[in-house]
């Protein structure tokens, strides 16, 4: 039987969520479409509301091919999540 997030006792647990935050950005690295971020919020909120000690988000932005590329940092996504 397949389990969902609602089948797990989250109290006091660290929760790792794999999210797809590969969002489009303009030349100023401003997010132009945040639907992927907004769609993940109910899951994040559910975890926090049900006692998760920590919620860790794992994602990537673009395909840097093993290189550190400033334009592909998730800073803009983190700022959007803060709102």
C-alpha cells in the first residue's frame, strides 16, 4: 500500500522534501513564475502544522554540470519562500 505524508507521524521528526524549484528567472535573477513554489507550500505547511521538528527542502536550479554558477543559486527561491 502506498503511503502519503498523512500516514506518517511527523512529531519531532526531521522531514526532507524533494521539491522542483527549477523556476524561470529574468536577467536580474527575479523569479518570473512561482507556481512551483506556491504548489509546494501546502505540503511544507502540513509538516510544520503536524509537529515536524525541521523541514529541509532539497532542490536544484538549472543544470550547472558540477560547476558553481551564481545565476543558478537558490537565493531567489529562498527569498520568495520567506514571503
